[in-house]
């Protein structure tokens, strides 16, 4: 199992780097005047982050199906089509807004906020109406609660990865890669630390394989990776590279790494409690040795808003 995880983990890293390298090539792409979607005084003029957005949308579609299966196994008859429509819309909004004119950055962020809140409100109200259409009150609370949770978990949260990509002043694609690396290295650090010296169970009734030593090892790994750009700029590079201002300074990088590790592992535990209630070991079987897509995204989703707040805002 460990060998499979390493092989497929390396393949996923290579695929991610290739994807983001291709995505970076779109940073200078400008849409022709007659192709630009317009909304009042605002218009979409660029096409940055298109590949990242498409991939995240695809992941969300399959993850929603996995989550619905988990909820149904736990006895909640969740919606699927409606949460999918709303979640994808919530992801597309920051992509379009973030590709507005650079000179109108504040207006772009305001439009992103206004439209996202409007769509989220429609999503919540629509979920209630969809449940009413079933013509029964049996299981309504569970169905409505889980459907709204799907909107938030796989609509609101992944949209912040798009904001991290398109609202960064520059080098947004590498900022997104930095975020993913800091979060996911925690999983690797926790795994190997737990295997080497793990003795004390973290939460045995929920996740028997996790240990306190692994938890701390994951935090240490994330802090180290988070500090690498600052260490390179401060102690290796003779002159600061052009990407240096994008990444946090050394003290903030250490805080960022610790927060990403703690929140990422919290996200993993949240998904674990959903799986345990559904009596499932993994959320799916799409990724060999890893399980389902939710098993890969669980640490990225709750950390994305914090990463956007710290690195972009």
C-alpha cells in the first residue's frame, strides 16, 4: 500500500506541476474585444487560470457525487443536480471577476463578493424548495442540511483556490502551487513520522491510524516547506527574484505553514467523521491507494480561504 501511495503520489505531483505550468502560459492571454463578456461597466479581458478552474470544476463534480453517496449511506437523501449547478457557478464567478481589468481590482473583488453571495442565497433557498417538491417531511432536515453543506463544502471553499490563482497581483499560478505543496506535505510528514515514531493515538475512535507524533510531524513538514521561498531569498539568492514579494516573509511563512497543517488535518478529520457515519473506509475508489477525490481534497478545502486571506488579501 505504501509503495502504491508513493507511486501515485509522485504521478499526481508531476501532473499538478504540468497542469500549472500550462496554466501559467495563459497569464498573458487577452480576449478579443468582441469575445469579452460584459456586465455594466465591468468586463472580462483576460483568460488567466482557465486550466486550474476547469480542473477544479471537474474535481468538484465527482466529489459531489462521492459526498452524496456518503450522505445517502448515512441515511440522508441529499440533492445532487442543484448543489452541482450552484457549486460550479460559485467557482466560475471568481474566475470571471478575477479576469477583469487590472486597474479595477477593487471593483472586480466587489463584483465577485456580490455575485457569490447572491448565488449562494439562491442555492440555499432553492435547496429548500427542491426538498419541498418531494412532497414529504420525512428526512427533510437531514436532506436540507446535507444539501446545504455540499454547497458550502464543495462550492464556497474551492472557489477560494480560484481566488488565490486569479486575484494574486502576479505569479498566481506559483502561489497556488505553493499553497498545495504546503498543505499536502503535511500528509506526507504525518505519515512517515507516524510510521517511524508514532506511539500515542490522536483520536482512536475516529481515525485509529493517526498519532500525536504524526500530527506534530506534519506541522513541522508544512512549516519547513512554507519557509523555503523566504530562506532562498534571504540566504541563497544574490539578488531578490521577481517572485520574491509574492511569498510571505520568514516569520509569516512559519505561521502560514503551521496554520495550513493544523487546518488541513482538521479537514481530514471532518471528512473522517462523515465516512465513519456512512460506514465507509474511503469516500470512493477513483484514485488507487488514496481512495476517492474527497480523500485528496479534504485538507485543501478548509485551508483555501485562510491561504487566500494571508497570501492575497
